[in-house]
């Protein structure tokens, strides 16, 4: 392990890996602080916290402990990871540290890769990165070339104390099963071959990532360009567009790829976003609900209000109409025309308005909550004249 300059936070569970890491930092003369998380899910946890408090005091290392009640609602491992990294990020920012050092070693790297393979993930990186970002802070894994046996041998030879988390010996979690049944049974030859395969995969991934990055312009991808790419480049483009911080299965990407290859228009819920197309480009879109009642001649996020001439953006407002409201379209909106009421959604269909734009299209309502103007499409029969009060201009080029 090489000495890192600057001030660093070291995540210490008191297990052999993290105790090896903190001892290495001390031997190298690094400027460190320690973070420890007590989930209160094991009887030994109290003893471990007491030990790290004694260790930090003895070595005059600033210590940060999180020991408030942890109550996971679903996946314990995933929620515990989020819990501790939120804690780490808070400390790093408050103490103005370079980042956090975590003690993942070679077995962790191999386990992660085998889990990725089992789940058929298309990750941003195979195995574990030595340096990455999580919750906006730098995360460094300086022990990825170290084997568990080397770490244990070093600690025992120096008579450094550490704790064994006995839940790691159980096969309750899939990661433990992979560790015990696959990683720990590998020969040196098998281990080296797998490490070489991981490096090979990452080299291909990096080369492809750089090649397809140019296809994503301002968060959008041209449908025409995309459809001329080879399949693997298409999937890589999709993966980068969707989210570089989250893994997606190849099955998920293939399903989306088939949609993009077949359809000109689509609007698909995707986590907190929508995967959509305007007929020329596809991109991620986040729905936004809005409502304004104090209407002024100015620009708003999805529209602007200005004086203007009669036309499809114009509305003539009567005193009895106030106060006005301008909000985004809602399902069920109707407008009164000369020959009866018409659903606003019908306007959208007739004019071939992209699905994603319909969700944020401004609708002008009077005091009675009656639709009096659908900008760009027309006003109701009672609010049109050649001398309009104002125009509401819908932004076809929405916010980037």
C-alpha cells in the first residue's frame, strides 16, 4: 500500500481487513480519522465499538461513530451500505477530508465480479474500482491486490487485535455463498485467470465507453444514429444514458433497445424518470407538476406570458375570470369549442404532440377552473378576440 497525501477518513468495522488498513495508514504516517458504524444487529457489536473507541484514543486518532438505531425496510446489505456511506460523506464534507478509504480486498473484488455475472449485469465497471465516487465523495480501495490470507497473517504476526463477524461465516447471503463455494475453493491458477478476465472485460468496457460517449449530446441520442450502431455499442450507449451510477441487467437493456429500434414514440416509466422519445431523439425525462396563480408578463419554466397578437397563443380575459391559474395538463381536461366540448388530449393526438411534452403543456384556467386556453392549440369559444389580453407561449424546446 502506498502513502496517500492529505487527510483521509478510514472506514473501520474492526474486522481483519479494516484493522489491517488502519494499521498500514499509521505505519505510513498518514493523516487519518476513523469512522465506525454500529448497526446493533450482533451481540458482539457493542464490544467492537468499545474496542475501536479505545484504539482511536490510544493512537490519538479522531473518531466518528454512528450508533443510532438502524431499521432496514428491505434488503439489509443494500440499506446498510447506503446508511454507512451517507455517514461517511457527511464526515468527509464537515472535516474537509480528501475522501474515505475502505478495506475491500482481492476476494471482495472476485465476489463482486461473480455476482455481476450471476445477475447478468451490464455494470459501469467489472469487479471493484480502486477509485470511485459515492454520494459525491472520493472512495479509495487501496487493498484490492491483497489476499485475505496475507492480511490475517500480517495481523497475527504483529499480534494486532481484530474481530470476526460470524455472520460472514453463514450462507444466509448470496455473497457469502459465492465466497465459500467459489472464491475460497479457487486454485492460484484459477484466481489469476479470473483476474485477467476481469481486466480484459474492463479494457473492452472502457474502450467502448469512450467510443459511444460522443453519441450522447446534451443528454439526448439521435434515433437515426442509434439504429445504425452495432448491438453492443447500442447497449453501451443506453447504459451510459440511463445512469452511470447504477447497474442494469442485460435483459433490461435489450428490452429497451428493442423498443428504440421499433418505435418512433414511447414514454416508459424508468425509476424516477421516464424513458421517452420526440420522434428524432430519445432521452430521460422527469415529469414536473406546476401551478401558478399570480400571472405576470414574464418567463416561467415551461412557458412565457407576453403581450401579443391574436392567434393560437392568445386569450382574452374578462374581469370575472380572475384569478387565473396556469398549470400543466391533467388527464380529463376539456375545452369549450363552438360545436361543443373537446378533450385536450384529443388536441395533442390530432397535432401529434410528443407524449413527454403533453405532461408539461401549460393550461390556462379561469376562476371557475374552466380551461380557457391551450397555448399553441387554441382558446375556448368565449375567450377569443382580435384584441387579446396576452399570449401564453409554450416552450417547444423544453429545459435541457
